[in-house]
C-alpha cells in the first residue's frame, strides 16, 4: 500500500536532548513537509523540501533541523535549542505535478512530549 | 489579522441537519483552497479542494468559494455523528512562495 509513515507514534524527550522523528513515503512524491500542531491551533510549517538534497525553512524553523538525502525520507530533528517542543508533529508530501492544487497527503503523526 | 481565520466552535448540529463551516483569508492572490477533516489524535485528511469561484459538490459535501469576498465555506448535508471532527481550512497563497496556510479549525459535533 502506498502512503506516508511516521515513527515513533509517541516520543518522550528529556530536557537538553536531541530527538529525531522519522518520515518515509512510497508515493513517489517530490515535495515533503513538516508541520507542528499545538492544541487549538492550525498547522505551522517547520521545514519543507521540494527535491532531494534541498530544503527550506518554514515559519518556525528555529530549534529544528532536517535532511533530504533520499526522495522517500525526510527526517526531522528536534534539538535542545527548541524550548517548547511538546506538540503533534505531522509530515506531509505532495507530487510534483498536482494540477496546481498542491493537495497534501499526511502521515499519522508523532506526538512529542518533553519530560 | 490571521492569514486564514475560522470560528473555533464548537458547532453543534443535530443528525440529519446541514452543517455550515466558514473560512476567510487575507491574501487576495490565493489560488487553491482546501478543506481537511481531522479526528481527535489523528492526522488531517482531505475532503475537498476548490480553486474556481462558485460551488463544488462531492457527495454530501459542497465547497463554496467567493474570491471577491475572500471567503470559502463547506456545507455538510445530512450530517452524521461520524462527521464529528475538526475541520481545517487551508489556503495556497501567493505570499511566502506558495506555501499552504492552515486555519486553526472548527470543531463540529453532530448529535444523534
């Protein structure tokens, strides 16, 4: 089955610790995105990547880092510099040619909690 | 002013009624408009997209777009308890390199 997978589903981080969230897709999509969702708020863009080996900062990139070494994979690292990382993290992807609609397909999400 | 605004709700409707969800956006150059449904603890799933003025129907769902008023809505006919969820309005705009901007969502409760 084609889709987007994220792991782990739940993640606990101690203060001062870096953690990495995994996102893999087998949809052959070119663009991938990371969003953060806090209670009662919309999705905020952290980073996005339109092609392999290239990525751009979104609206709230501070304290986060990404890599895009393979088309299928776009891992997100939450560094110790991110002071309030507790949130629901969503990975999404879009095909290169979506007819201009840019429909985003989401993974199941990772819920990160700081202990 | 937020770029994409939605009433947070909750909006409560009886089963079988029409639920009307509204969204306004600030960027007049916006090109594509989306409605996503998100169940509690789950990721958003696309319901509909629309990019031309007017109505677009898909089963029990109708999206309505009025670019002059910078307004997009979603109507759900014959609402079912399974429609209870948060509905996110998303807009692909001209600013910021054509990023997709999401509203905070409207919580809908359909009472059986």
